[in-house]
C-alpha cells in the first residue's frame, strides 16, 4: 500500500518542528534543494537540509536535488544524513555521467524523472543505474503544479520493477485512488500542510 511522505517545502518554515510533531503517522520526510536554475524556484539550502536530517527522528529522509552540475556537491552531500538523494536529470547535459559519479562515491542515489525525460534516448539506460525512482507527476513548465494522469500511469507501470515515489500535485483524492497500488510512496506538500481537515482525518485514522 502506498504511504505518505510530507514535503517540507510546503510547511511553515518558522514552525517546522511544531508542524512535524503533529503528524504522528509520519515515518519519512522529504526535502527539496533547488538552485533557481535547474528549476524556477529556490527552496532549502544544504545547511538547512543537514540540520533537518540531523534533528529528524524519521525512519527515512529523502532529498530531491534540483540543481545544475549536481556532482559538484558530492562532498557536501556526504555530510548530510539523508538516506536517498534523488538527482533531477532533465536539465543535465550528461545525466548518466552525473549519476555514475554519485554511485562511485557510495551515495545512495535515486533518479528523478520528469515529463521532459520520457522521450529522451538516455532514459532506459539511466533507469538501470538505480532501483529508486522519483517520478514528477506534474509537468515541468506547469506553474499551477497540477497532477498529470499520464505521469501517474507512467509511475504505476514503472513501479512493477522499481521502487517508485510520486511527487507533484498529489491531492488526497489522488492518494486515495492509489492506496492499493504498488507505488511505494506519495510525496505530498500542499495537500498535507494546506488542507488541514483531510490531514487531521488522516492523523485520526492512524490512531
């Protein structure tokens, strides 16, 4: 059964510890590190991500690395207590080489796949480099970040052979429709931190 992972980018950064303490069902957390170049946004920096990972008691901590030239940050990432580093590949000139550098440094690297990657020649080869795949379920240039059914279907098919996370526009309705799927986890930000009624219901159901 698919489980839920809060995306901390949507949380109240000034009350992050308080918000997380209320999510009793949370076993895992997810952070985005963005540079404003690979994607049109800037979120957490490495120092903040390191502090969160050190303080968190979550079972699994994942980071989505949305930056240009990700391998330049390998030494910094080694000092962050994250379990999986998902590397965004759609803006990279040599994505396969970048992923290999992470593997050579014994970093548990995952592949982030967006709609921009689907028809590119490297896709099948790069998917062979990791069992952990993060599928962007919104289109790269969609400012409203609405979940794309085609990306959900891609994630469902991929999850037959890979461990798959979905991230982007996942509402409670979408999550409920996927509960019995073999997708590993749904990363949810706005749905958790902006839709308090459904989040409270989820917490109560968890007991």
